[in-house]
C-alpha cells in the first residue's frame, strides 16, 4: 500500500519543520525538512483541484537541492490514466551523515484522484500553529 504522510514536528514564528514519510511496495523513506505556511498552502491549493486536464503536471519543491542547505524534497504529480489514477514521484535528500548529492532517493507512489484532492484540502491543517498535526494520504 502506498502512503504519503506529512507531520508538523517543530515550529518557530516564521517557519516550521515537517517530517515527510513516503512508502511504496519497494521502499520506505522519510525526511525532516523546514518549510513555511505559504509553501504548504501552495501545495494545498494545487492538490485540492488537481488536475485541471489529463496532461497537467505539478511539482512541489521544498528547500534548495544540493549540499549547501537543509534536506530538499520534491513531489511531482501527474495522471497515470484517464480513470483517475495519479502517480507521485518523490525525491528526497537523505540526512544520514553523507552529502545530499550522494545520498538521496527517488521513487513513485500511486493514489487515486479523490484521495489526492481530499489530502490536498486537509494539508491546510499543517499551516495552523501546533506541533503534532499530521496528514496522511
């Protein structure tokens, strides 16, 4: 079963830390990354109405890719078919002591359109103050 979860685990006045966990049949990976309410709200807005057409693609990026900052994560969404199946490509830099350029992973998880839209709407919860809020796809 494919799973994507995002949990708010730490916060400051201008930004907060999330733990993003993704699991497919073949792999499970997690990352802790700093983000802002505006980035979460952008993801929430896009996913709650994704896709507008069958050809739509959407990429959400959190952070800066490379070894000069905190771990980077990106999620790319597209339609697998016209039956409402959605593919999510997940890219994570792994914070395991090595350089992010060498230690990262990229894999797919799959979901359905209705589940993705509901997940998108529920992401607004993460923009509210309070550690421990978690959203699961």
